[in-house]
């Protein structure tokens, strides 16, 4: 098979929330690279919280922070940090509507103190891998720092949690012209709406484009796997797209195929079906 550039989301795709990579998924990734394909993480996580257990699998590069940071074979191709002035403006707007924030910067992750209690009490929709991951981070004691430790040198993106969807919508009057809003799936009786804002013009598909140009390839040579709405542009742009069995319905509707869920080692079995690895 001609060399493919394969892009894998992490949470809800490569691994279940904060779980370790399974033996079969590791086998699939390493087998596909041995077969000559290039494989990249393509995640909303910022670099500091991509765990060593994931990186040790072996990848050819990473698209992190939903496209704001792109590196290939140890070379940084793109790194876009929002100015501190912009970060403070966004925080002012969100806080003014009673919304709690999580700042993801090159140094780490910093949150409003109220966010943890809201996350602990939230009932996550099964398709909302981002909310489940944040809850698991709290349970696992992942070092998420309080906002007063934030160094104030700009950040890649801001995630939000709110008890009111109307409050989230209200912030778009000030921020919607400059940011794309990603609101993750929520159940009918949810007490927590969560999502993220990403600067317009930056997304996972733009990161994929930079990787393609680096290798002299086109989107027709790409395959993408994802599960949540911050994978939407990636799934829509890929030459062949795969939604996980646990993916949100909006993503399943636009994907070329649907594989088994993350809990069923969907990546492994889809790699096998597509002949991407010899294991």
C-alpha cells in the first residue's frame, strides 16, 4: 500500500479517558510504522499533558492544542500562542457570564478553583470524552494548577465549563467573531456544559495540511481517526475518515466509516481491516 499519513486523536480514540494505551493499539501503531506509514497524534491536549506512556508508543509527530502547535520528527512547524491581552479579555467575558475556565499554556494547565467541584458533580454524556478525561485527571491527581499559578505569558486555548448553555451562547457576542466554539456532547439532564474556544483559522485540519506539505503529500494520502467535535475539521478534511464507535453522532454522520469503540480497540481492528499493518 502507498504510504499514508495517519492522524489519531488521543482521548476517546487512541485511549479511553486517562487509561493506558492497550497492547493491541500499541501493536497497531508500531506495525503500521514498520509498514512504512507515518503516524501522528492529533489532539486537543497541550504538549505538557501528553503522557509518556503515549509518547513511548512512537509517533512521527504531534498536532497539539487543537492545531495551535505542530511538530514533525522533532521540528516545530507551527506554534501559535494567544497574547496575554487576549487571554485576559476572554477570561473577563467568560467570568462575567459565570463561566469557569481552564487555560492551556506551554507551561501547563491552570483552572478556576470552582471548575473542579463542577466537574466532580457532572454527569458526562458517554460520547463526551473531553469531560470524562477532565474528571479522570482529577481522580488520578494529574497536576492541574490553580489559576493563581498561571505565569501570564499567553496560552494556546481556553476551555470552559458552565451550568448554563445560554451563558455560553451569550459570550459569542464578544468572542464569536474571532473564535470557533466547540461544545461537546451533553445529556438531557446535564448540569455541566463544556467546550473550548479555538482561534479562527486554526484547527486540526490546518495542522494536517502543514504535515502533508512537509512530506510533499496531499490530503488524499491521509487517514484520520476521531471521536469528538474538536475532530470535526480533521475528519471532514481527511482522504479517508474513521469515527470511533463511541464517537458523537455529528461526527459519525460525516465520517467515511465507523469502527469499533475505543474500549474494543477500534484502531487495531480498523488498521487490520485496511491492511495498514502486518501484525
